[in-house]
């Protein structure tokens, strides 16, 4: 899909989805040079976002309550182990390992999240604790294969307006008007 088609779709729908945003970013990142039409489309999108004609759909309108429950359990266990020894554990690896073996508990409202928390604490507490124990055991046995690996990081300022503005700034120097 082209930038022009994405912008046209966003203007028609009134929404810029995360998938549309990602595709615009991919096109801008891989293009050696943007055309005047692409710059005009990006400019139109930026204006529509600023006026509210187009609304950027948030990336996450729901939460997985299981994530917070696993993190709470993992933090407690990791803190105990690290306080009692000179071992350093990777909390992210432990949480991801456990979460991959537990059911997700998604919620879109605070009431739904509270219901999921209460249900999980009553019915899944033992399972969560067991999966975190297994994750820690696995983490302790893990050899240091790739010490250079990089953790996933969220960009400091991830708003759509800032991303589009940044794209325009990054690629505007490549655009020159031809005087005819």
C-alpha cells in the first residue's frame, strides 16, 4: 500500500490505525527518496491529525492482567533470591517464560481488570507461582549465550504526531524542488 492510499483511507475512515502508522513508517524508512506526492500526503495527514479530522487509534486499549500478576510474583521471588545470594536474574526473561505458559486475562475496563485479578488470585495463584518458580529455575540454569543481545525498549516519545513530524524532518532534506 502507498502512503497516498493510507492517508486517503485514514481521511475516509477518520482513524489512523497502528497498522497504517507502521506501514507509513516502513515506507519512509525503506524509501531512498520520497516523491512530492508522498510529502503532500504526509503533510495532509499531519494537518488532519492536528485538527482532529483523523484520530490516531491508541496502540493498546486493553490490558492483560496476567502480566501484572506474574510480575508481582516474579519480583517477590527474584528479590528473595538476589538478597540471599550474589545471583542476578533477568526479570524480563522470567516473566516472559511464565506468561507463555499461563492463560491471558485481558480486560478493557477497570471493573473487568478487577474481576480478572480477583478471579486469578482465587483460582490461578498456585499455577502462577509454579510457572514463576519454573521460569526462575530455567533462568538460573541458562548459559550466557548471547551477552550482546538487546532488550526490547519503548521509544521515549511514541505519539503519532511526533512520529510523523520526525519522519518529515528525517526525509525532508532529501526532497529538493526543481526550478523550471
